[in-house]
């Protein structure tokens, strides 16, 4: 329990600092109105460790009406070093981010992120570098440990992280034809909103290809928020394969079309007490949990949905929860403990229509016996 209390204390101290800052939001714009990149993902493909460090460059353009500055770039790994244009970039001007990947940590697939903090942009901009490092060249049979029929595939479940309403998002992974004949790849039973494409198709014998997965929220059967799972299956040379390919994502609000005035007058959620401690509960108990939320913004706050890190959570009352400007409301939840035991921290995420805080984390803590 002592360890749990320390973790809670750290979480709350960080949250309190955030709450102090959040009460005085700055007018910030969506990335799409400020900065444009020639690419946001660089795929090095296959690299040999003996090649040493590899480099790439991301070029950006200031598409706003004011000079911008890239204040800082944080790498997800010490093996990746960024250098960037540090002077202000005038409207219409260009800058760059040069990236060096050390390529010295052993043979493995790598996927690193660079988080950019740009003046005038409401949320950090994320760039990615990826590839596969090898000690020596390998054939497709050695590269792919997983397979669906004659198709080599190392990931059958992927994530697109956050997707804005109305904006499609895509990514890709390597696949391969492990057979000695061309492999025609088709799809079946694909969830609405998901598109799966393969290039080249057919895949030449003993060759690699790209599987691109795209999620378009506008094609879903109904407007949805929060965690979503999309699935599809493959047909290889006319033969149906039983295995599923899964794409997960979190759908959040879209603030791209908001102007500076709208952002200034937007809703602002403040959770009065961001944690709920139930103490000790007998396994199987259904707990009633509530959080008081105040809207300190200037327009109506919508809490579209509540996502739970752990199973057993359900929301009581209407969805979305609506809170008028300057008013407060109580978010009521039930938490079923039957699938849990021991000390726990359950992180809940509120999906909101606040551009300054589209995802708010709150917590449930306690011990289940």
C-alpha cells in the first residue's frame, strides 16, 4: 500500500501543476494551420549494423501568418539525435529537422518518435523514424517469424493511436510472400471504416511488400468515440485464411477548423478531485464512483465517453455528459471488481470537446481482496 500511495502522490502532484496551467489557456492553433512537413515518417527499411549511424531529414514549411519557432525536440530514445532550425521561420519559409539514428543497439526492428514543441501549435508534433537493423542480410523466411498461409507477417495487431473525427489516418507494415509463386492478396470481412491495401500485389515469389491500413471515421456505421477495434481477414490466391488482422485506435474530437476566437472561447474541464480511492473492497463488489467536473471555459463542455484502462467500468446517465459554461456536473460511474485483485490503479480517460484538453485522465485506486 505504501508503494501505491507514493505513486498516487506523484500522479496528483503532476495533475495539480497541470490544473494550475490549464486554468489560463493560451490561444493555440491546430498543427495543420501552422506547420506542414514533407513527411512525418521516415522508413530506413533494412540497414546493416556494420553501416553505422544512418541519417534522414524532415523539411517543414511555416503555413501560418506569423513567424514560428521549434522550441524543443524530445527523442524517445538516446540512440536518436535531432538537430533542427532554431531561428524563427517566417511565413512561407522553410526549416528542417536532421535526425541521426546511432544503429548500435543490436539487430531488431526499430520505431522511434521525435516530439516537437512548436510555437503557436496547441499539441506537440510527432515525427517517426523506423526500419529493421540486421547483423547480416536475411532472406524473407528468416525475416518473418509470423505467417498467415504463405504470407509472412510479424504483426497481426497494430495501433494507429489517436484519430480525429472526420480525418483518415494510415500506416503500413512489411509483409512477404514466402512461397515460390506469385501471391495475390485480397481481403474479406473488413470492418467498416477500415481499408487494407497491399503493394505490390500480387507479391513476387520470396519478396516483400507493404500492407497499408487506413481508418476513416466517416465510413463507420455510426459516430463513435474513444477506443475502437477494426478487423479484417485475407484471401491468398483465392483461399480464405481464418486469421484476423486487427487495427486499434482512439477516436477524439477534431479541432482543425477552429479559429483563434473559437479556441479562446472553448470549454475547459477541471476535475475537482481527479482520483477516487475506495480503500479496500471485497472481490466482486460493484462500486459507485463519482467525480465533480467544472467547466471553466466559455462554451458547453461535452464529455463524449469515458475509457477505462481496466475492465468492469460502466457509465451512469446520458452520453455525452453536457456541462454549460461556468457550471459543474457529476460524472457517475460503476466499477465491477470481480476481475481484479490486489492493489490497483485504474486510469480513466475522458474524451472531451476541449481543444486544450481533449483527453483528461482521472484515477480509481484501492485494494481488492
